[in-house]
C-alpha cells in the first residue's frame, strides 16, 4: 500500500543512529544504518521506536561521516540543554516489563488418545459449535486471583484467529497466539546468549504457563497436536522489535501523565503519553508510546498525526 503512494520500503535496514547537524540548529538530517550506510532526510526523520530507543539513537556522537549528508555531523558533541534534557528524560521514563509469546500451529483432525479437537467440550465452547453458541476466540487466563496480575507467570491471553477466518491456514489446522502480561522480568534473561542450550531451556521453562493456559481452557492435548511452535522471549522483543530491554511499553498510573504530554484541549485530565513533537527540529515520533496510545488503532493514528504534522 505504501509503495503505491511513492513510499520506498527497506527491509533488514537496522537504524543505528539519528543524525543531527549543529549548524542547522541541531536539525535531524538523516539516519545511519548498522551497515554504515547513511540515508538523508528530505523533510524530516520520523521515529517509530520507543522513547527509550529513540533516546539511544540520539545519544551517539563523534561517528565518522561516510557521505555528504552534512559536513558538520561529526562535530555534534553536545545538544542544547532543552534537547539534552528531553533525551535524558525519555531515556529514563518508567516502563513495563517484557512479554513472553507462544505461537502455535495445530492439527485439529489428528487423533490423540482417540479424540480429535472437536471432541473436547472446551473447544466446542471456544469455536461456537454448540447450539446457539458464538465463537469466542480471545480469552484471558488467570492462574490465581491471589497473585499479582502483573506477574507474567500468572496472567496471560490467547487468540485463535483461524476460528474467525479459516483462510489463514490450511483446512483442519489452527493458528494460536498466546502471550503473557507485560511483567516478564528482563533481568533473568539479559545474560543468556540467544541460541545457547541454557537460553532455549529457559524459554521452554517460562513458556510452560502459556501452554497450560490452552490446556486448562480448551485444548488439553495441544502439545501433542502442535505441528509447529515458536517462543518469543524478551531478547527477541529487544532484537527484532527494537524494544529496549524487551519492554511492552511505557507504564503510567491512572490519572498521571508523562513529561511532554500536556493537557487534552477538551478535558483538564493529563494524557499519559508524550506528544509527537520533539525539541529536535525535523524529528517527529510516532507509535504506541505517543498520543493517542497503545494498540494497533492508536499506533496507526499516531502515524497519521505524524504525517499531518509535517505538512
């Protein structure tokens, strides 16, 4: 869709730094990719990264310039006080923990102990096959109401999109996404090396509660039916989704507000998310850490607001 309107999409183009020029009032003039390539900004740089990651992208200095984006970029050593204060504040905002994910593909027709998936009463309730039943593909599972709902080993959710749209997978198959609360601690993961035996074993250990959510609700033999599964760890969040420490996002108590958020014009209640504008000229932010907030519709709206901000 974006290419239809002249957008150029680049995959595997990991941004390593947002470049600014002190001779243009510290204006954002482009980005440097991890491979060293520099992409010049014609009008502005829009960051979809979290505030923590955006701050880190602005924090690198004295890197050699490899083309003619600006002859002054390499001299950028200190930002003005208002910009530096903004960078420091964004980098230290309170945040949620990470999320643990389990993606599963199962065979509904496979007989496990003589039963297909349709033979399980819990499955009949989920897919709405009972008389007058309605599909309920999304569920919230709590292991114990006496434990914190921020505990990622206590609360999780799952969604089965193939119940609503069978075309997403072959006939007789189902796809399932199970995920924990945003309280998975990063500290126990940070010293593990992705791909190591210790890392893989810890993934299996932490994901056991996600399997149990399906087993206790609707698919008691889900592990035997699984034809494919993959576990997404905080390390994966950090590496592939550009989320500092694998964080789910910013954490705000009800009625409180982030710095640089301001007040909504139609209510005196402070809005919890920072706005899209920044003190860095030609740098605009968007995504789930900006107004109007978390969730696909809100994040998409922030992108539309960012685009309109540039006009």
